[in-house]
């Protein structure tokens, strides 16, 4: 585990482009600095690193993920932690929800939160609805705006398997929220679902006049 973490850090430093780092940090409006490693280069360099340092236990994997995340000095280290999560899909189950919750609350920005919501929590919800749905439902009314955003957008990939009751309740719980990221999430979730059920989305928008103009505009973009 220590060898993997060190190899990831060394690889990112070796690939760093100091000229790109300030621009990347400015774009992301990030307090944490960047090394200047764009995603394509990061993915390319991490693939052989992960292959060279296989992890043999779930506990070891989680320690590596959390070490990269918690001790990160640059944003790319946290991206690498998320990449490492995706490397071992067989170890994903509802017991990871507290880990994902930590990453959402401490990451507290859309680049981290959206990936965790759509690529990690969403698949767990579809695979284990009895375990995950109550947690997501509770997040819909949580004081933390990023938990609320997760509750709205975690079903982006669910298509016809979308839990419409959960989607409706998560949106209705946040309709009056003035936060940009929550309003954007509502519109995004509705727009995505309109690809498979445009009638439901149009009826929902028509029956919810309290939706913000941003949410409404995003929801109807493809209708």
C-alpha cells in the first residue's frame, strides 16, 4: 500500500507541468493547488502504476484511497484516489457509503462530488436499493449542500431504472434552495431523465412552478 501511494505521488510530480497548474487551479476555483497534470496524462501514467502495485485486500485498498485523499497536497492526488476506487469494482458495496460521504463532504466541490455521485453512489443505489435509498433520501434534506446535490444527481445513469419517487422527493426537498449547484443539479437530473421519459419530465416541470429558472431551463433543454 505504501509503495503504491509513493509511486502515485512520484508519478504525478514527474508528469507535472508548472505552466498549466495555475490555469487549472483558476478554472476549478480551487484553494488546493494543482501540479498541472491534465486528466488524459494522469490516466495514462496511473494505469501502469496501479498494475505494478496490485492491492490484495479491501482494507489495504481503502487505506491507500484514504491516504491519497486525506494527505493530498495537490488536487491530482485526490483525483488519483478516485481513480483507485474505480480500479477495484469487486470491493464496492454499501459499506462504502461512509467513505463516499467523507469524500463528498471534504471534497466539497463539483469535480469530486459529481464523479462520486454518478459513478459510485448511483451504481450502489441500483444494485442495493434497500441499503442505499434511505441514506440518499436522508441526504436530500441534509444541511450540507453537496450531500443534497448527490441526492439529486446520483441517478444520472439509471435510465429506465430510475427510482422516480426518490428523484421527485429529492428535487422537491430542494426546489426552494437558492444555491447555484443545487439548482443546476435539479435541472441536470431532469434533463438526463428526459432522454428516456420526456413525458414524465415535462409533466413534472409543468406541475412544479416553483422550480428556479435555471432548473427549468436545464430540464427542458432537450424537449
